[in-house]
C-alpha cells in the first residue's frame, strides 16, 4: 500500500510545482515591459529519496528557489555608461540655449557691431547731417541692447540650471533613502534563504538612475547590502543608513551639501558625476567663460569708442564726451552697457578744436577713425571685435557639437548594454510560451498519473471487497 | 542569446528616432538654404562667415559712399564748367573793349557786363548741394564768399588777402572720404584754392592775410574781374599802373584764372576716374565675398534634397520592418 500512497504524494508535488511555474511564467509575461524587471526562473529539485529495502525511490519534485536572470557585470557596465549619458544629456539643453544667445544668424552682436561702425562710416560722408548723427546713436543703442540681452540670457540660463538642480534634489533623496530601505528588506528576506527578486530589480534600477544623475558607484557588502558612493568617495548609502543631499543658496547660485546624520559637508563640483556634474560644468565653467569674454568685448568696444569719441569734437565744439557709459572694468560691462550720449550734436565726427578754432561741420576725420575701429586688432592685439565674437561663438558651437556627439555615443553605449542586459534578464515571449506548453503538458501528465494511480487503488479495493 | 521583444522594439525606436532627427536637420537646411544654422553646425566656419559678413557690410558702404561721391563730383564739375564759361565771357567783353572804337557809354556798358559776370561768379562760388556749400572746405554750413566791406581799389594789396574785393569765410580743409580700406579720395575743392588762388597751406583764415601772396601762376578771380571792370570803365588798354592795370593785362589774368580752374577741374576728374575704377573693383570684391560667404554657410540644395529622399526611403523601410515584426509572433502558432 505504501507504494501507491507515495506515488500519489509524488504526483501531487508535481502538480504544485507545475502550478507555481505557470504562476511565475504568468508573472514574467505580465512584466515583460516593466523597466528593470528581470526574468524569473523556477529552480526545481527532487525530494530526497527514501530507502525501500535495497532501492532508493524518489518522492517527487519541489521548488527550491525562484531566481532572477541577472548578470552583475553587465549591470555594472550599464551603471558606468549611464554616468556618461547623464553628463552629456544634461548639458544639451543649456548648451542649445547658449547657442541661441551666441547665434550665427544675420542678427547677432557681430552684425550689430558692423552696423554701428557702418553708421560712423556713413556719417563720415556727411558729417553735419543730424539724421546720420542720430543714426550713429541709435545703432550704438542697438549694440548696447544686444549686449544687455546676451548678458541677461546668460543669467537666465544660469537660473534655469539652478532650478533644474534644485528640483532634482527631492527625487535624488527619495532614491537614496529607497535604496537604504530596500537593503533592509532584501537582507531580511535573504536571512530566510529566499531572494526578493522584485526588490533586487528595483534596487538595481534605482542605482542606475542615481548613476545617471549623480555618477554614483555601488558595491555589495558582505550582507548583500548595496553601498552607494559619490564619485568623490563620499557615501550616500551605507547599509540601511541613507544620507541626504540639501541645497544652499549662495548669492544667485545653488550649491549642494551632504547631510550625514546631522554632519553637514559642502560638496564641490568634482564630487559629482552624471547629469548634476554636467549641469554644474556648464554653469560654473562654460557660462562664466562666455560671460567673461562677452564682458571683455563690451568693455573694449565701450572704452575704445569712448577714447576716440572723447578725442574728437562735436558740432557744438564739445570734446571729451563719452559715447557709451564708461565701464570701470570689464566686470558686468555687457549687462551695464548703455549709450550715454543723447545729443546728436555731440557725436564727435570732427577733430577736436584747438585753441580758438571751432569744429568745422564738414570735418569727418574722427568719424573715419571711429568707423575704422571695427577693423582694428584692438583686443590683445590679435582680434577685431567681430573676430572676438566669432571666437566666443565658435567655442560654444564646438562645445555643443561635441556634446551632441557625446550624447549619441553614450546613448548608443547605453542602448547596447540595455540590449545585452535584456538578452540576459529580459522576458522573452517565445521562451515563456514554450515553457508554458512544457509545464502545461507536465501538469496534464501528472494529472493522468494521479488518475491512473487512483484507478489502481480502486482496482485493489474492489479486489479486496470481492 | 535570447532575443526579447523589448530589445527589438527599442532598437527600432532608436533607429526611427535617429532617422527622424537627421531628417529634421536636413529639412532645416533645405528650408533655410543654410548649412550653418547653429554655431554647432560647423564651428570652424564661424570666423570666416562673420568676417565675410563684416567685409560685405563695409564694401557695401564703400560702394554707397562712392555713388554719393561721384554725384557730388559731377555737380562740382558742372559748376567748374560754368565758372570757365563765365571767365570766357569776361574775356570776350574785355576783348570788345580793346578792339574797335568804343564810346564812354559803350565802355560803361561793357564794364557793367563784367560786373554782372562777377555777381554770377559770386553766386556760383556760393552754390549749395543739399543745403551744404560746395566751396567752403569743411565749413559746409558757412557761406564761403562775401563782399569785402573794406575793399577799395586804392588800398588793394596783392600781398594782403584781407584787402581783396571778396572775402573767403570757409576753411582750407579738403574733405576726404574712404572709398576702400585705407584709401581715401578728396571730394571737394576749397574756395581759397579755386577762386582766390591761395594754396591750402598758405591759408590763414578770413581775417589774417594769407602767406606768400600772390602765388605765381595763380590769381584771385574776383580781383581779376574787379580790375577788368575798372580797366574797361577807364578805357585803360595797356597802362599797367593805371586803373585796373590795363585791359590787356586783365585779359591775360582772366586766361590764368581759367587755367587755374581747369587745372583743378582735371585734378577732380582724375579723382572721379579713380572712384569709378574703385567702384567697379569693389563691386567685384562684393560679388566674390558673397560667393565666399555662400561657400561657407549655404546648403548645397542638390545634396540636401537627395539626402532627404534617401533618408525618406530609409525611414519608409524602417517603418515597414517595424510593422512586419509585430506580425511574426509565437502567439500566431498557439
């Protein structure tokens, strides 16, 4: 008798296992589009055999574990590639905005500079004409305004970057604390000899997202807990403890601090990687360099024109009159550039009067000199105003085109790694379908087996009763 | 290696995005006609493009300036022609006074004619274009020639320009305009040089006598005309110390005056010829610059449009394949 009962038991374990497997397959299919989900596989093992006299007879099958398909190497590589993608991607928006400020259309600071000096050239053909004199002032105002606008736009872009950083912080802190919480959960489950696959997937996903935004590196400690570090080596998650990032407003700029259990530490740009570093680099390097050059240009145009304008004489014999407001230094020269000269008579088209002489209305010598400033290599002796602008613009253009290459390159790398990860951990519909058929048939076979054993037992009991 | 639907679709998605983004870039190039729309499109050509644009603006200004200068020179030339005509007329009147017998009334009438010529000469000397005096140097708003209230034939001194019949209120500065980089032309003739026969370097102002007067080969046209009138009035044919210094002497001086004007006229003519030459040259420079600029920043429309149609075919193919993928599934066989 014990033989048939044991056979029923063994058949029953198979039914259980097949159902569990079908459940897992169902779960895999349901999650085939879930980001970060790893395909789960049922690990089967047979029950220990019992000794029947001199034979070992198996007792059925059991689910030993449900494991996720996972390759730590690919996951790590994906994390590293995400750092580069985050860095490049974050810079795209601000760099595109910068390209708008330093544009190469027919209407930029260089063309306004051309128009301004052209107005002086035009004035030289008819220096007593008040309309042409007013035109010089108007073109000067246009030029000054284009500098003001450019400087203002750079401020706006800086502000946008600060906003981006500030708005990222809550999400980052939430990700960091979630990793710490998942560490706890995974540890507790692991202590019971089980693996919490969903939690593991989720933790990997969070780590990848943090790599992309902060450039973090991760490793697993002895307890299977994920430790998360900033590129500078400062810890964000240790065991079940999560640090928090906080922002401090520093003048108009936002800087970040790391708060670890009440101890606050200032973070510098080099402590980060990923998108935050991308944003900080544009904010703290690209934009200040561009602004600095813009200020130098505005300062040089203002001072050179002022010097020459002051050296000449107006229709009213005035001399020493500034054209632009005189900047003390190049700091903020672009933002503060304005035309202070309002009276067209004071535009110094002629040579300054000497002694008792007056400025002849037809004297165009100074207008010619100022008109030619646009062609002179007045910046460091190597650049004209236009070529200096061209240099600034080319620098931005180069940064943007490099960024665009970097985005494409790192996007490709991440896509490839994701595909590789998908080929390891992703859910393949055809695999699942084939497995489903396989386990469906196993279930049918086990059921048939049970009904056969049942028949055998019936035959036996009928024989006994008769 | 297992192939998952996720990977397949993400590859298709990336490819479609890539093609769309390239297509967009080409469409921008095609619709603007420019290959340089953003600094990042080609950072290396930004400097040449901005430089070419600057030069185009400058060259355009030079061409405009030269157009205006040519007009001014032509007007000036017309006035110079009428000055010579007036001087010729005066010569004819003087010649009539010498030839044949003239009564006192005849002589007075001839002298009046010459006086009228002097009036016309004054008007010509004070002519304006666009409210600016042509012959007043840089003092374009000052009437250049006025009658000297202190003039008297008795105190006239050829060495002292302040005793001459007409005073010059302009200055001795020639207007230079730039017609090419570092190349200027003189656009006007100063009144002192043209009418008074005083070189620009000798001019010391209205109230100060000019240096080194009289200059050899040069005459004050107004003095000559005044003297001619005086000599004709007095019927003084060849008495150098008599009124007007003698008609024959005056005829010679009128010829000198005509030569003086003619000399300056041909000088101006040369300048005008230079301007015409440079204008032609600048127009060809302008065309070259436009071509250069075009080479740097213009899209090659043939390439752009063939690239667009290539990409459209690729896009079509990618879309076809994407729709085919979904048709092949294990589910069709279960």
